[in-house]
C-alpha cells in the first residue's frame, strides 16, 4: 500500500504561512509520502480557474519529486447538495462534479471523492436516495469518458449509515466507474470499520485514514493517527484480506490536535510528519 497526504492536511482555506506549490510538494515528499491528494473548493482552488498550463504545472511538480496525485477530494457537495429540493442546486452539483472529474483526469488521478448527498428532513428518505442515485449516475457517465472513478465517501450526512445500504447504493449506479471511498475515522462513532471493509470487498477505490477518540465524540473526536480508538491492526488485516492494495490517504486537519488552539502551517507540517511515521507503523502492523 502507498501513503498519501490530503492537501487540506497542510493547506486549507484561510490558512496562512504555506509556501508555493513547489515548496509544499517538496515538504510532503521529505516527510515521507508517496502521493498528494489534490483538493478543490469554491474559495481557494476552483477547477474553472485552473487552465491547462496550471494543471500541467501541478502534475509536473509532483512527478518531479517522484510522487503522484492518486485522487482528488472536494467539499463542494456540502454546499451544493446533490439531493437538494432545488433542481438548480442539483444541477450545480452535477456541474461541479464533472469539473472535478476533468480536473482529476488532467492531474493523472484515478479517483474523485464525492459526498453523495446531505439528507434533509423536508424530503422522504427514498426521495433523497433517488436524487443521489441520479447524481451519481450523471457523474458515472462522464467518469467513463475521462477514465476516472467516482469514489463515494461515507460521511456524517445522515445518509447511508449501514455498510449493507452503502454497498447497495454504489451498486445502484450500475457502473464500474463508481466505487467506495472508505473513510476509516468517519466510521468509528457509527459502526465498525472491519464490517464496512468486509461488506465493501471488491469495490474500495481509495481509503482515508484518520483516528477518532470515542470518549470525546462528535466533531471534536477526530484525532491524528494512533491518537484515538481505531484498531489499526484489525483494519489492516481486513484491508489485506479483501485484496485492497491502493492508497491510504491521511486526512488529518491541524485542528485534530486538541492541545493546539490556533494551528499554524508549521503545526500542520509537524502533525503530517508524525502521521507519516504513524502510518509506517500501521502498515507494518506495529
């Protein structure tokens, strides 16, 4: 398995003190990662603002350090809900997803992380399901054209909280270009990671790794690797048993350290380096 670092772990909207892209990539390489998970949003990095030359620059800089961009992640679907009552919002979600697929393709990434929907009380659950499936199918058609996989992530969206339901949802897309993007830390308060891994055998496109402190709970429970309650030896055993051999992408925001009140870029680099060493131990089952 390979080690990746989500870009938000060291550079997030509103962060200050980060170096140029070239400097940032070198830091990520030096602290031990094989790849960088690129990110886009509607504030700091927007696909529609990146021309062909900029995309080439991003990719060539990463390749020059002997790394790759395995995947692209985004949070835009929290703002533009694929299951919104508003048809314009649903159309905007599809548009942003297609922009992300094009960006992923240009960056040589194999996977685009997608939040499938945000469940809203105004709609029946079946209606949320239907809107979300339509969204994923629309992206699947474009994904097939550009050679990228849509990675449906398990998140705290009040939707698809069972691994059985999650598998059924992914299968309902009817495309080999739609698979699961499994976030281990997101599971822990709601279920058991090993059950999810078993149930999603054969359809895991990528994996996010972060830890979770059950005694804290809620959003304040997220932690850096090996600082929470995830049973990493069991997780790694199950991932290997189902044949997963892809990227383990660290997605650990600087704020995951409760002892640091206002994290800086330097705090983010330090934490990412510690997570790199912890991930080495996790992969080695130590």
